[in-house]
C-alpha cells in the first residue's frame, strides 16, 4: 500500500499543468503590461518636457518632432496639441496644419477644464485663441472672461508670471479692452525682466506688443529697441511686422536699418514700405535730421494740416535746389540741395510716422519723384 507521504511526494514531483502555469503567470504578465504602460507614458512625458523647453525658446522646428513623439506614445494632452498646431504653422508656413491640430485639441481641452482643478490659465487661454481663430465669438468670450475672473481678479495676481500676464493681455485684446491689455502686457515685460527666464516666445511676443504701444505714443527709440529685443529672443516672431519696425527705426533716426526692414515687407503695406525705404535712404544721405523746423517749432507739435503745408513748401524748395544745381547720382550733394533735402526728409518723415501713409499724399501732391529712387 502506498503511503500518504509517498503519494504526496509523487504528486509534488509531477510537471505543473498548463492551467496552473497560466494562473501563476497572470499576475506577473499584468505587472509587465502595467510597467510597460508606465514606461511608455514616462517616455512620452520626458519627450514633452524636452519639447516644451525648445518650444519656450522659439525653436519650433526642433520641438515639433518631440511633440509628435509624445503624442504618438499615447499622451493625450490639450496643451500638447495646441503646441503642435502652433509649431506646424511655424514650420510649414501655412495655417491649415495648425487649424487641423487645434480642432483635435479643442475637445481635449474642454474635457480637461471640466475636471476638478483643471481650469488652468493655459487651457482657458488655448481655448480662447482656438475659438477666436474660428470666429466663434460667444465661446471665445466665455473662456476669456473665465480666465480673467479666475486669475487676474483672483486671490493672488502678484504670483502670476510673465507668461501669465502675456496671456491675460492677449485675452483683453480679444475682448477689445485696450487699456487692460496694455497694462497686462507691460506687467508681462516687467515680470520677465525680474526673473530673467521663462518662455522666449512669450517674452518676445510681449515685447513686440509693448513696442507697438510705444510706437503709438511716439516713444520711438524705446519702440525700436523693443522690436530689436523681441526679434533677438525669437527671430521667427511674425508679430514684429517689418512695416511697424521700419517706422520705429525711421523715427529713431536709424535710417540704414529702417531701409533694410522696410525692404522685407511683403504684406499689404508693401507699397508704403517702398516709399519708407527710399525716404530712409534720402534721410541717411543728409543725417542728422533736425527735430524742429526752421522756425524752431518742434515737428511733433505741428498740427497735421499745417504739417502737410510745410511738406509742400519744403518739397518746392527741394525741387528748385535740385533743378538749380547739376550733379549726378553718386556725386556728393551740393550744399544747397542737402540743406533742402534735410528739411524735406524731416517733415515728410514726421508725416509718415504719424499717419503711416505716404504714397497717396506724394502722388496727389506730385512729389513722389522727390522720394522714390
């Protein structure tokens, strides 16, 4: 008779059944799958962190593959999709790719802000911009108002960063609130200056907006420097328009740079920029220009109708001097011609910077030939 001990030993020495092997392996397999999932998400988050650092420096061409890698790894994130869309337009040079990706970002962002604590300023800003791009004004207003109430008017606005204040400035812009927008943009520039860090893109965008505001307020050297700094930080910043930067450089008497920047204008202000470039060259030839007219009146204080009359008078004298003195292109300007060209360039430059239009006036007055090469 076989003892119970022997039976037990025999049973324990048999090969385990397939079913028992599966049951033993199942927890381990589940753990492997779970760890693989964690590893995939970790890699995706790592790619996103690296991409965001490049994105913040304005390096969209380098950031885009990493952003797409994070997305391909299964990371579903609204801000990620927003950044992919922004970088696609910067790299591809057309808006279709951006809009395609932003259409995918919108429902993800909506789900995220519906979660507890999910309504961040970044997500609300992204949604506002997406709906503005679609011209869906009610939705745009909804998200912009929510962001302003929650963060700018929230419990601790002093904790907001330069990026935060830029976003709030843009939201006020979209809501057509110019005073509030200007205040937010200037706070953004100040916050970036204090920290000496943060996103190069957003700092560049903030500097460009403040430079535009300074240009409108006739703070020309400050505006020109602001545009310079914006492009130094992010050369692809298309918010620094060649026409406006050219105006600032012209008004700041940086004539050679003004002519070059006007020459880069391919937008609907191209014709005005051609006149601006030629005027900058004429001004450079007789620099430095005076900031007062011959009677001592500051140019900036002359009313527009009076300024037009003085331009006509200066043009008449300039033409007479050119007709009287014979010289060829490339020759030194005769003293009389230089004297009248100096006054003409100063007055017409003041008129151009103030009105941002010169072509029609010159054609109407018959003085285009005095400006164009």
